[in-house]
C-alpha cells in the first residue's frame, strides 16, 4: 500500500510519497526529478547507522555521486554554527546550484538541512527523508526550515520547498518510544483542526502510544491523512499570511513552555500536547468550543501517552511574557488558534490575558 | 527630475525611485506600502554620520518606530557573525513579521541587511536605500542577498526582494572617489550587455571618474538606464535560471581575481573591470566579437579610472583553479558571458582553458 500526495505551490510543486520500504527507492525517485549529479546526504550518527548505507546504495545505484555528513544529534545543536559546518562540507565537495542535499533524519536534521540548502549558493535542491513521526507528518512537509536563536526557537530560517518528501513508515520501528508519542501530538492536531475523520479514527484506535507495532495499514492511514491535511493547508497559503496559521494549534503555549524549560524537559510534541489542552480550555472558557469536545481531545492526548499538565514550579507570569516572543505576534498581540468544533478552528488575537492566566493556573500539577 | 522603474516579479513587484533629495521622502514612500510600524535601520558608522539622522527623521515623521544598528564597515565583516548581531538587535527590539529592515549604505550593508531580513522569522520586509554607486545600479536591485564564506564571496545567501529601492543621487557626493569609479564598472557592464544607447552616452562623456561633480541630469540618466537594464533582466528571470546570468559579465574572472587577492587589492568593481577586459579578449579570440568593439569597451573602462591589467605576481594556474569555485559552475564547467556586439552577449561554457590562459597571460603588467 502506498500513497502519493501532491503539494501544489506556485513556482514549485512536489510530491510526498508514503510507502513501506520506499527508502530503497530514494535514488530511483530522485532520478526522475532533473536534479544534478552531486548529493550531500545529511543525517546524524544514530540514524545514519540504521539507514545511511541503504540510502547511499539507493542513490549510487541511480547514478548519483554521494558524500555524507553527520550532524551532532539533538535540538541544542540546531544552531547557525552547525549550519556553517554543512556549508564547509558543501564547499569542500564543490556542491553546485544543481546539486541536492538530502535530509535523512528527524525534525532537527530536516530543518537544518533545509536551511543550509536554502542558503547555500542562494538556494539548492533539498529532498526530505523523514525518519521520525514528527518529521513525517509535520516538519518535512511545507518548506519551513531554520535554526534556533539562543533566545528563541526557529527564529532564524527561510521558506524552502523540497523537491520530494519520501516517507517510509518502516523506519519508525527504530524510533524511541518517547519520540513516537511526541510525534502523535501533531497527528492529533490535524484531527482537531482539519480532519474530523482522522480524529474519529484516533478515538477508535487502542494503542496510540505504540502504533508502530500495529499493522501498517493504520500507520499508513495516519501518515497519509496527516500529510494530506498539511499539504491542503500549505498549498493554500505557503508563506503563512493567513490559513497556514491554523497549523500552529497548540504551538503558541507549546513554544513558550519549551522555551521556559530550556528545551530540555519536554519534547516539542509533548509541549504541543500541553498547548492543545490549554487552547482547548481557553476555547471553552470563551464559549467557542463544547466542553465534551475538549474532553474527547484530551482523552486522545492522554491515550497517546502525552502530558496534559504544567510542571508545578513553572512561573506563569514568565510563561505569559514568553508568549510575546512568538513569531506570530502582531502589534504586540498574541495570536491563538482555537477550536470551534472537531475539524475546525479559528484564529484570534482577542484572548484576554486573564483567561490565559486562569487556564494555565488550572493546568498545574 | 525623478524616475520610477518597476521591477515585475511573480508574487512581489516593487519600485525603484531615482530622485535627487529623495532621502527625505523615505518615510513617506514607505508609508504607502502597508509595512508594519517597527523599523530597524541598518547602516555603518560613516554613512550613518552623514545620513542617519535625516533617514530616521523622515521615518519618524511618517509614524514609524525606529531603532538603528551600525555594522562595522568593510567586506571583511560580511560574515554570518555580523548577521547574528543583526538578529540580536531584532530580537531585543521585538521585530515582528510585519516589521521592516532598512539598509542605508553600500553593497555590503545592503547584502547583509537583505540576508538578515530574508532569514529573520523566515523573512520580513526590507527596503534598500543604497548610498554607493555600486549599490544603486547593482546590488540593491534584484533581491540577491548574502554574506561571504571564508573561502568564497557570497556563497551563503538567499533571494529576497525589497519592498522599495530608494535612490537619492545627491548622497554620492560623500562617496570616496575610488568607490565611485568602482561602481562605474557595473554601469559600463549594462552598456555592453544590454543598452547600446547607454554605452554611446558613456563614450561621449568626458569625466566618468568624477561624474558626481557634473550636473545631475547625466548621473540621473546613468542611474535610470542602469536600474532599468537590471530590472528588465531580473523581471524576466528572478532566480537566475537563464537570462539573469548575463549580469555576471566580467564577474567570472572578476570574482576569482578578488578571491585570490583576498578581497584586499581590488574593489569589486575594479575586479569586474579587469574581468570585462578579459571576457572581451576571450570573445575576440573565439571570433565572437570585433577587435574594435573590445577596444571601445576598454577605452571607457580606462576613462572611468579602472584597472585593466593583472598584477605581475598573480599565479594564473591558481586563478584558473579559483574559477571552479564560482557559483555558476555547472558539472565542473565554468560559464562565461561573452559579448557578441555592443548591447548583446551570449552565455557559454565552451571556452577552452588554453584561451583563458593565453588571455590572462597577456593581461599581466
């Protein structure tokens, strides 16, 4: 079973392929895309150990000349310094404008490789081969690339669409369980904001925290629906001037929680889980959403093994201050994505600080 | 006398205004463009001393909230480190997606401010207010932004179109004479590659090396024709997939000369002057161009006070090796822009290394 999802963007359209075992088709898929001969495969040591050789063999069999570079693993290396190292490798190996960087890894590898490709020689090709659930359903699709500023996540970056996204669900079998659960937060998000059928499917499924052990039809369903949701939204609004903002459901408070806990206590998806709980409660308090719906959402979040409460020692005043640093702040007003029914949200910057305060206070353990 | 040139690019069109005294109109012009309230004015200490206050006053009078930051002057600070400092100021002052960076300065300030704007929050507005001749006729128009890699000029960058280019010819009166002459190289380039009328006008003018002392009708003519030439080319090919390559006339060898002399011996325009002489001679040797036309070109280059010879101690083998690092190299082949008649060029990667060798050897002092 395999699916192809088309992302339609002015000047650059591309396909997302979801197919078990497709890692071995990477070279063949790329060969049809009029890319240059040279490929810089960027990964990290762990991922490379599992899948590097297969990726390289597939590329070489299709006639590509491949060099590879491993980034140090982890969000704390998602910096301009790491990007400079990719530039150095690109220079040493004389990558040209027609050359391609291939990101083989999770969100950090994908975002950094994408940003390096966006800015090397003012933009070369990039192909995304996500290996984490988060990267498969979120960061590899849509062209957002970037690194962190010491004082804020993803503040530095560019929009740079990939030439291809290749998703092989089988690689999820080596993903640590906690990473898998964190990725599920974004899947749940698509159910709440866009795809009520996906939401219902998630409600019906028993073990969202260990989905990769279940038969692959369900994981394929989840990956395909999630990527389709993201592709729908991104195709309608590539540069985030309007609709795309809804993808930030759960992220406004999520980002602030991550930032305040120095990106160490929570995985991104875990913080988004907390953020969705908060956004749901805010929506209920503002009379936008049914109490029963927010409970249905929270049940799924818990079933996925994600946290739904804030640490007792988190300073709520600091958290509210951190919201101001969000990239989507406009004229000093914090923008929230709030659900109105399952599968539908609205964007608003009219949330009283008191309401935010109250919801966050109630979420403390 | 003032002119407005339209740059027509998919998704983003903008205007270049050429008008004496227009620096004082900066705020008013920007006010009509739906930009946010916050402006970060980036300049360098020398330029800021001359024009900073006027620019800020004009912005404030139009209702903008202005902060400013001075980059250290010179090409050797055109690095990612300097960009990080711009990010820090952007963060401290909470620049938002709707905010604008204004580049007040020469090519280095323009390229760096443009790149910082391209990559801060994945892209905010930038307005270019060029103060050098080079920046007016070349770098401020067309959206190329970037910084140098320790081993190559402009290897890191992005395409990011400005919202407005505001050219006030009167600010040229404070430009050092050598900088003025260097900028004239790009003007001569437009005459050779695109605008035969401009070429003839340059032939007729007496003092190309001190044009800013002559009456402003001539400088306005030169600025307008040069910007129009660049706008024509860029509108047809924003991302340099074809036609835009002709703007690199004189730049292939020019960049290599700059790189080999560590960006210290020659100004960019001076190296381009040398590069145009070399490209002209190569075109003659390949039977593409008339000997008389290359002599007419070289006469103008000399009249503008630009060098036409290579330093005696420059290693030609190293120079040829450095050509391989050019961003436009494709499958290892160096791409040359060669004139076929005044106002017309062709792009080719079929130049025998022997011919390049011979021409460069003849150009040694």
